[in-house]
C-alpha cells in the first residue's frame, strides 16, 4: 500500500502514469481551422529531458515557477529555467547529444490571457507520440498518435494574466503503438508542428465538410452547441448564398451547381465561406469525383493512370518538421518527375501539403502508420489506429487532391490483421464515402498471386514488390502478374532499390545508380503491359534517415531515393523515370 504522506512513496509506485491516461483528446475534439485567427505559441520553449518519467512520478508539473530562493523543498527539475529549444522542432536535432533520445521531455511556456473571448482552445499540430497537457500545474488531457492534430479546451482553467503551460511529449517505441516499435524511418520526438491558441466565441463552427457528390455540392456543418439557428454558406464565384437551418448542432445541404471540376491539369479552387452566429470560417475547395470502375480508376469520369512517387517527411536539418519551402520543393520535384500523385508515406504529413497539392494540381495518397507487425489483437491499439485515421480524415477531407485513404502497409495476412484492417476500411468509408480506400499489400506466397483477403474491403489494391532488389529475379514479376486476376485496379505502391548518389558501376552491381535505374526501367517495361495495373508509385523521392540501414552505402539512410538526402542531387533513376513518365500511358 502506498502511503500518500510518505515523501518517498513515488519511488515504489509503478502505477504513477495511470492518473494521466484520461481524459483523451481525440477526433471528436477537432475544430475546423479555415481562415481563423490564432495566437501562435511557436518559438522558444524551455525543454527538459525526462528519461525516467520523474515529472509524472514526482508530480513535478505541480511545482510553480517560483525562484529558487522561495523553494520549500529540493527539486529535481527546473523546467521553467531549462534551456530553450524551438517549437516546431524535433528535439533530436536541437543538440547533437540528443540525436538518439527516445523518452519523455517537458516543454514549458508562459502565455498571457486577458479573457478576450468566452472560449479558448490549445491546438497542437502534431507531437510524437504521446502528449500530456498541463495548465497552471493541473493535468488536462492526453493525446496519442504522432502525426495528427489535437485540441484541448483551456477555458475553464485559464487565468487572467500569466499562465503556465507544460506539455510532456514522449516518443518511446512500443509494440502496442501505431506504428509499433519496429519501422524503417527515424523516430523523431517533440512538438514538431505548430502550436497555437485558438480564441473562439461561445457558439462556434466545429466542422465543415464540403464535397462534390452525384452532381451537386453537399455541405455538412457541425456547431459547438446543440442550438437551433441558421448557418449561411456562400460560394461567391458560383453565385451561391444559402441559409441552412441548424438542428441539434448539425446542418446539411445539397446545392445544385455547375463548378469547373478540379483535376491535376485544371486545379480550380473556389472560396467557400460559412457563417453562424458570431463565427465565420473560410476554405478554398476543389470539386471532383474519383471512383473505381472494374479494374480502372476514373477521375471526373475519365480513366487515369497514377504516375507517382512515395515521400517521407524527413529532412537532414529539420527532421520530421517541415517548412513551406521544403513542401514546395517536394511538389516541384514531383512535377519535374512527371508525377500526378504523391504517396505521403507512412503517416499523416503536414496539413499544408494537401493545401499546396490542391493549389498546384497533384493527387495525394494519405495514410496512417498501420505498418508491419502491429499488435492487431489489441483493442487499445485498434482504438488508437482508428482515432489517427479519423483525425486525418477530419483534417483533410475538404482537400480535392486527396483521393486515397491508406489503412495500412505490408501487414501479414492473419485473421487478427484482417479483422483490424477491415474495420479500419469500414471506418474510413463511413467517415468519408467520397474517396477510395487502399492499403499497401503483400503477395500471397502460397499461390504466388496478388491476393489478399483485405482486397474485398479496398477499392484499389496497393502492391509493394521489390523484384530486382530484395528478390533479384525480375522474371518473377512477370509470373506474378500473369498468375493474378485481381478484379480491381492494382497500383504498385512501392518498388525500387538503393543507390548511393555518385556510386557508379555496372547495372548488375548493388547500390550503384545504374542498378537502381535499371530496376525502374525493367519494372515499367513489364508493368506497362498489364491492363489492371493502374499506377506506379516507386519508393522513394528522397533518401531519408533510418537506423535500420548501416552498410557503407547507407550509414543511417535508406538510399532508395531518386534524389539524395540533400534534396538536390538527382540520381540516374530520376532521369530514367522522368523519361518514362513523360510517355503517354495507353489504356
Ligand atoms: C517497404 C516499406 C518501406 C521501406 C521499403 C524499403 O516495403 O514499406 O517503408 O522503407 O520497403 O526500403 O525496404
């Protein structure tokens, strides 16, 4: 029995984290952000590493930021005077000695509040992996999932004047997380996307979904309070101004219209304004239709072949953080390659990516990190995965560029996985019936066919295959394709090989640029003859950090990039692919 009066009780209490598991921030707490004014909390925050979880064990978060002369008992952390790091940012890159740090860290920041609005929320763009928010010494909420945004309402706890905000971020790799402890990218930690305060009126617009469905614009609105009122939807360029009655906090409308449809060649966006009571949100929205018909994919009724490339959110200097320039360069490289699609692997990328893709005309495959050997039988793991999926969908469902929700990557075809991922596919379809569902699947090794029980739940079968690299015999690809009758479109969601930029040699020699280029030429020559293959999305645009790769060619990087990690040096394969992608794809 732990005696609460014993000053050393915490040394013996291994249930110390139980009190900080709930409440949870999840997809239900997301708030539409379009056009809102926010108070940025980006910039310097104090940061303390906490490998042993002392902050929770000893409840150090409750210590007020008083000067040492006023301390009544000794302290182990001095988080309000700790060294400063920049938010957004990954702690791994803030100090050379923190590169490999996996554990918890405390971010501390003061802010002023004068009670300007009735409601105040904190928005965190992303924190990898678990984030616990404390305001003025009090625990408010936990969020799980390293790549999606979350909101915490501060209204009841914020003070007039100075406030003390602490966020504990923890990035341990664990078997029950999504992703689990084994994955092929770098485990960055920290508050690596923007942090904002969001002041709101008493009644505010929580959610806006707008889509092009059955020849009309459909609008769904959710309001924070279950009030009866009116919302006004305007799309000035289409001459639309429509009042929509709200009942129990929800409103729906179907508006007849003839917009110019969005496509990569004609990325037309319309300004949308929604007003309700004192609140107003805006968005720039494209209208388009994406469906599957037999083994074909149709965009606005026309067959489309997906010429894409996978990309990680990784940068030598920024890590998993990104910048407008970094995102624009990614898009420019994809366009230069001749792509009409980017696969944003293997987790939700920064939300600006989809806004830019909308604007420049690039299709997106977005996904959640249900990667490899997830703990499929664990209900808590499922809840975490489903929440990440619903947060991603809620965040990006007004982006015309997003055509595919990916529910997993290279997961062995077991019963537990089938149950887990078919539920995810259903959840995605319920949340958003206007897009296609896919997953990057594996080959059935028994029958040597493109065959996966999950395929029945998918619109497109993604296939990761590495013939020419992990499986050197390229003729097996031909055999696989001849053997298979998938009955729906198949997209090669990954393929390729490693090459160290500048390392040249015969096309038979591994890790040379020539070998990598040859793999892509051979792959395309074979795949182009197969009518049900409706896309080629090779692995990967840039070399990226991963601790799993340590040969003399890799040194901590996956070298399947068409461009080196400097994001400038193009390998031979880039040019070979650009040439192939420039040719019209018949069929
Ligand atoms: C895969 C994974 C991807 C890896 C890639 C590789 O199949 O989906 O995350 O990084 O292979 O390089 O082996």
